[in-house]
């Protein structure tokens, strides 16, 4: 339960090693979030993240194993987290893989595996979380989608399509929870410099995990249903949806250079 001043006191991160999620929970920890559960596929890698959160002010940081691709395990993992921490204010769904479109072109199974992580894993884990948020009558599920969800680009359409599916799912789940006290915040970052994008050249209107964290925490406090980061991307990517296909192909190709 948030404290008397509305500050988040507890959080679960699915994809606990995400740099965007880490920056967000660090900011929450510096503002009185005392309990954090980090869920990731390689728990050993999450130790340094836990140390950062303790340094930022968290007093209880736990690590649990979570593989987004293992959708059958999600309900039990989430139930176990709630059994240990019966009241969580915020859950951040941050896991995801970018992949490489050229590799996906030649390896349909690898493309489907990415879709399972990014989309199916989001569906099963979010529904498992939503049950608990609804039962407790409060809490925000933060789902990180992407501006790439707005329109598929030829050079990363597998990733873009998984994020489009996740974005639509998260909007629908938020509508489904309306009136329950629980809510969903859809986060649409642009190009963020993290380990996911470290191999790529400079992105258009590139931003940082810390800047995204500021936008996400502000949106949680406001109770928003959607946040773009940076905000200036909202009109641009909304307009992209309406471009005729031949023009969109040229714009997307230019953006990919
Ligand atoms: N960076 C950007 O430009 C950008 C832009 C828009 C949206 N996003 C989205 O923002 C989210 C966070 O990304 P980020 O930039 O913070 O990148 P990141 O640091 O690479 O975080 C992605 C996380 O997903 C985890 N993950 C991947 N596959 C998993 C699986 N099967 N099970 C559990 N966890 C898994 C990774 O864990 P491992 O360390 O074990 O691989 C990693 O901790 C992602 O959903 C991403 O698609 C990123």
C-alpha cells in the first residue's frame, strides 16, 4: 500500500536486469520504496542490481528466478511473490529481446521465440499479476512496450509486431481493470541507450534509462494510463500511423540509416 503521501513502498520487476527498470526502481527507492523483488532468468546477474537498490534506500531486496519464455510457470511465480509480499504497489514488466531482423529472416523459429518472450510472456505474467492487483484493490502494472509498437518498420518488424501486440494487450488489460482500483501504465520509450541497444549507432532523439525513469515515476504518481518517453515522440509516432504505406517505407528506411 502506498504511504500517506502516496509514495510507492513496494515493487516487483519482471525482467529485473533491465536498465530502464533498474533506473526506475532506483528512483522509487530514493523516494521511500523499501521492498523490491527482482525477477530474472539469471538470478546470479541480479546481485549488482540489488546492491544498487539497497544503496538507493531499499531495505528488502529479493531475487527470484523468472523466465519470460516459460509461460506455464508464471502464475506460480507471481503467486509465490505475493505470498511473501501480500501487498505490492507497482509491478514493472520490463523483459524483452530486440533480436536482429536479418537473422530472423533466416531463422523463423528464433523469430517465434522472440515473440514468445516479448508477447506471450507478457500476456501470461501480466494476467497473473492483474489477478493479485485486482484482489488487493490497488496497484499499478507498468508495461514497457515501445514507440516501435506504433508502426512496423521493415528493418525490425518482428520486434515491432511483438510490441504492437503487447501494447494492445496492455491497453485492453487496463480497460478490463477499470473500476477495480488497479491500473495499467503503458510506457512507450523511444531509442534508449541500454545494453539492448549498445551495439547500435546513435538513435534518433536518443534518451537514457534515467530520463525514462523520471517520466515513468511521474506517470505512476499521476495515475496516467500511457506515457511516451520522451513526450515529444507522441505526436510524431501517432502521425506515422497515418502515412500512406509508400511514404512510410521511405520514412522508416531513412530512420534506419
Ligand atoms: N532500449 C531501448 O531503446 C528500448 C526502447 C523501447 C522499449 N524498450 C523495452 O524496454 C524494456 C527494457 O529494455 P532495456 O532497454 O532496459 O534493455 P535491457 O537492459 O536489455 O533489459 C531487457 C531485460 O529483459 C530480460 N530478458 C530477456 N529475455 C528474458 C527472458 N526470457 N526471461 C526473463 N527476462 C528476460 C533481460 O535479461 P538478461 O539480462 O538475462 O538477458 C534484460 O534484463 C524491454 O521490454 C525493451 O523491449 C527498450
